[in-house]
C-alpha cells in the first residue's frame, strides 16, 4: 500500500476518536467475545486472561510461542525520546500473561557500543531496540544472518484483537522498511513525522506567519535578527545528522523529486553531486552565511540545543515528533510546540514532508530465547500498549485502534495535520539505513562542516560522492536497491 494510504489510515484512527483517555497504564478493554455453546466452550483456565490484564485473551492467543515456566527473556532497549515507560508497560503485560517466565528490561544508550561485543561472543539479548546514536549496523547484521525472520510473529494471533493475526493489526505498509530482500527482519514501533518546530504561542504573540518558501524562510530569519534578541535557528550541534534528514534531504526532494532520492539510494554514479544536491546544499548553508544559526550551537547535544530553543533563544529547530516527550519536563506550560514542513524553492512543494517508521526492534537469531523475544514484541505492539503509548508518550504506534479514547496533544495534532496534507508527497530515503557507517557518517560530518563554514557545497559533494563510490565498488558491502 502506498505511503499516503498509510498516512491516511493513521490519521483517521488518530483523529476520529474524542477525548476519553483510559486511566492508569492500561488501555480500554476490548469487547468480550460472544460466549460459545457450552459443549464447545474451552476450559476457563485456557480462555480467561490473567486478572492483571485489562482485556480478554482468546485461548489460541495465550501462548502461541509455547513459552515454558522457568524460561527467562532478556530485553535491552535504546532509551531515548520516548522514554522507557512503554517498554515497562509491555513487560507488565508480558508478566501478567506469563507469570512463571522472567522478563527483564534494561534501557541503554549507544546500543552498538554496548551490544556489539555480545553479538561477537554469540550471546546477544533475546530482543533489542536498535535505535539512537551509535546503533548497530542493521544491514551488516542482516548480511551476517544475525537477525531472526519475524514472519512467525506476524502470523501469530494478536494478543488483544480477537480473530486477527499480529500482522493484521498493524497499519498496511508501516513495516515495509523493516524488510531486507523481502524478509521482515525489523519491527518498526512508531510512525515519525519530521519537520521544523516552533512555538505557536510565540508566533501568535508576534503576529508572525510561517514561511512557505525557502527564500521567505531566509527573509524571515533576517527579520528575527533585526527585530528581536532571538536567533532564527539552532540544531542538535553535536549530532548534525538532524540537519541532514531534518532539512537537507527535504530540500533535495523538493528540488529534485523522488527521482533524486532513488538515485542516491541506488548509489547511482554522481547522485550525490547533481545540480539538485548542490542547490539544496547552497540553500542550507545560507543559514550560516546569513548568521541565522545561534552561536555555540555546534557544541550542544540534542537535549541542550532543544533546551535553548525552549528558553526562547532560537525560533526554529529540526526534529521528529518524539520531541515533545523528550523535552516534556523542560517545556514551558504555554509554549505550545508545533511542527511545520521544510519550505521549498516554490510554494507548490511546501506540503511534502519526510516521514518514516522507526524504533527498530529486532530478535537476534542466536539469542538464548528468541521465542520469548517474539512474545515480548507481541505485547509491545498490542492495542493496549499502543493506547498507553499515545496517552503517555504523545506519539502513535501503527496499530489499529491504538489511539481509541486518547486525547492527542497540539504537537501530535500538528504532526498529524502536516502528514495528512502531504499525502503522496510524503517520502523517505534508505541509504541512511542501508549504509549507516559509511554514507551515514560521511554526510553527517560533512553537513556539520557545511553549517559552520569549514567547507563549501562543492567540497561536501566531492567528499560524499567519494564515499558513495567506495560503497558501490566494495564487494564486501551488501547492496540494496529500490524502485519507488
């Protein structure tokens, strides 16, 4: 199903329900199934859900992976902008369903640094969220046969949607980017909309309107410098990759369309040094040459830059829709953060956005208890946990019914609004996932140089094109292709 269809479905489910949030950590109970005739009824101990579960569980959905008493399951997960509450809530669901199975949950940073030695030793955890800075190279794990095919999970009965398989409860198309050569190696937990964030309260107080073209954005920045004590822009300086996917790649799409993106993904010769790419780089660097980037930005972590933005030191910052939850404790009560698209060269490209499914959950093929890892993922993306996620994290899992009874915040509503407006102009690019430690690192670092004036657009293209050629010609790097 096309991505715009997925977005339409997501928005229908996210916006069609009025506020009536479930209390506590659980979601609303699913309707009980109609009772079977007495002679066909399953024994009560097979059909009844444990008392701690807030929903009914069909007999066939109780233990599809045949976990046994005394088993243990180890989960190690990236703990970032979404926090860890939803991970713990899923573990509570798991423990209620399997009280005789030990389930451990650990939240970490820099997953690759910490877990790579365990993969080398042949002792990986049973289930992992491989996300965040310093994550494991997913393509390399796939090429080395380290990841389990998740199809058995997708074919298993849904935990709390009777009559459906797990896969049938997920929005169509939401898991496509977790496939490698047609094999579902990754479960993607969230749907992320990226763009440029600002305070709607500030804009209303100042009588400002958000720019619709890049030239208008630059002129707006000049106006901010001339009339206020704020800077127009900051970004997550120590992690300039935020400006790659947050601004640069949307500009490439708006200037060159999906054809320019596909050429990059397929490592076509010269794809990273076209006139389209050069124009996009020149547009981006004007933020620096016009003095519109807050001084000191380069030395800030993501949370430090975001804190400066929340304090009113800069008007704009790029991010995904995890931003609200990541900065919840530091956000002023009347800030009213909202997200808008990156403006393009012409107004007719304004609505297009970069969006993707994210949070990469994997089950290592050499884990001690991979079936336990699959069962945890079934609880993780149950409807009940999706509702908890929407209510407490302020973001959306691509799970049917996952926002029932949940009131969404202005930040989430603004993300939904630009996703709806984008329609079939929503795009993603794959080279960041397929070649993260080559092209991903090179574009990140060179973009940091570009935004501080250390290199020119031509030098950026020369450096990145050279790395693209190395990847293309290296027989030891597995290559992937895309058609659309």
